[in-house]
C-alpha cells in the first residue's frame, strides 16, 4: 500500500481555515496566486537550492482531468502510476465530477474524471506541484505552480497520455509536426493524421492535381540528377491562387496519393519546416514537406535566404519536396519571388473552366446527370472555385421541395443567391453608417433573397427582379 506523501500546510491556509467568523473569512480570503505561492514556499526542500529559486504559475484549465485520466489508466493496467494527485487542505471546496467505476485487481473502486479544489501532484524524484481548480461562471479555471523541472516532467508524462510519441521521422504516412521542449532541447513529435478518402478522391479531379503529381514523381524518379555535384536534393514549389480555389484540398489529395511510399509532413512554421527537412536529410528518407502560407517567403531573413538557396540546408540523397501556398503572390518578398532557385516552380491555382467545374460538381450530386446536363452544368458553374461549387450545390439542395429532383435551373439560381449574399456581406462589413445611408439614397433598396424566392414560386418564374 502506497503511503501518502507528506506536505506542510502553509500558515496562510491553516489560519484562514481555523477562522470561525464568516464575515472575517470573506474579507481575508487570499487570492489564488497567494494560495499557490504559500503552498510552493512552504514545501520547498530548502531556501538555498538553485534549481528552483521561484515557482512558475501556469493556467491550464484541463490539466486536472488529464492527470486523472492518466492516473486511472495506469491503475487500470495494474501498473505503478508515474504520478499521484492528492487532495490537500483547501480554501476552495473539494468537488468530484464524472464519477465512475473501475476494476482494479479483483475489486471495483470509484473513480472520478476530474476534481475541484486544491491538490498536490507528485512525481517520483521530482519536487511536488500544487494545483488549484475552481468553478467561475460555470467555467472550470485551473492554475498550477511548480519549478521548471517539475513542470517539464509533468508535461512529458501528459504528452504521452493518448499516444506514443513518434520522435523518429517515419518511413511513410501523413503526419503533422508538434514541437515541445525536453531538458531545454526542442523535440519533434510526428503526429499521425487520418485521410479523408472522399474529399481526396474528389480533388484528384482538379486540373492542377496531375501537374503537382507530375512534379513530385519526376523529382523523386530523377533524384540522382537533383543531387549531382553535391546539390542539396530539395525542390520547392508554390501553389498560388485566391482563397477557395482548392490549394489545401489538392495538397490533401497529393498526400493521400504518396502516403504509402513517402512520408508527408505538415509543418506550421518556418522553423518546423526547416527542422523536418533537416530530419529527412539526416535519415536519408524521401519526404514531402508541406507548409502553407510560409512566412519565410514574405519576410525572409539572411539565414532564411541562404536556406532557400540551398547553401545551408543539409543534402538529402533521397530527396525532399517542399510544397507551400499563398493566397496573395504579390505579398511574397521580391528577393524570393524574382530570384530563380529560391522557388523552383510557381503553379497557379485559379478558378475553374466549364469541364473542370462539371467534374467536381458531379461528385457532390446525389444522383448522376446525363452527359448533356453535365455540359450545361459546367457552363453554369464556369469561373467558380471548388469552395463555391460546394456551397452552390448545398444551397440548391436546401431550396428543393420534398421529392423534387435537382436541375440546372436550381443550380443557376443557387449561384445567383450565393453571389448576392457575398456582396451583401462585403457591404455589411466595410460600409459605414453614412455610406449605407448615401447608397440607399443613390441606389434604393438592395436585392432581397426573399423577394427572389417569392418570384420563383409565383406565376412567372422567369421574371427575376433584378
């Protein structure tokens, strides 16, 4: 049987708990930070230790539930828990939540998903941490105090709560980079992602998908050519186009296409991208690295430009293919946009032509259309983006009466409604009150979708009121 770790109740807490005058208790109630500081100072091993001269207070409103989850899981597996959470004398009332039963050995015991109150968290060989969790306006607020070493140790345990940390670059699959600190060193964790098969299959029909696929295939098939003369073996392309044109979805389709033979890694920042490329070079593994809206392209530093040039990046004999995106190519620094080699290719992802729009729109339809209807469908959706097509089809279906089949006229009407709603959104966002009044005086009443709906159900459906 485990012994309960000893602790010293600070005088600030004991004096307040022993006070019988309710009014005085209310007036002298210490703040949460004062309570945390008192617990930390009273339970320090000595005053002259240099490894924890002061406590660090962290707000993490879900940390008690996460600690309880890992403590219960370890108990359930009949293993010694790497940490313990113990209720201690508290100014905040102790409350248990999410009660349940768990079998431990031959008996069942009551467990809780989370708790309110003041607690001590102990990790073997590490100074204790103290937690205060309380309810404020129906929200759980939690503060933690401890030295940096204790917080790092707790964070390492919690990072492994639901998954095994993948610290080595995988051979294949789709992953997202998570970077955390351990013992003062930045560590990369490759978090595996699932694949949306329906969406990726749809965007294989996008006209730019085959062009990006050909770029990647050609690069890895001719990697000896890209690494000759000690070249770094890295190729960088930019997908440029307005929002909604399908850049992110094309990347998702590409990731699903190459996930079995290559590792595809999504990075969020320049440093994550560079660290992933360096890891791929060190492991000599073929890798596809994605970093959308890369800030390095907009405001490059001197070292960043050298990395883009290939001067400072490590050579990868297996090849590293970098894909980045932008909605606004004009914002890219001219030193990157106009200098050959820093970006190897710029692929424009624009609005769709009729045949392209029809193929993508057909994937959203519940029933297939005839070939002649597909031609007309493409014409009605010319110069739209994939995001607009999805919303147009959704609007068209929502407007149908029960049992009514979708037709081309309904899709045309839905496109008009979407365009008008976007215009009204722009007006509502950017017009001031004075501008709205002036526009009313000048142009009169604006288009009202309700009027359009009434016209469609009236005697003359072709009489569109604009």
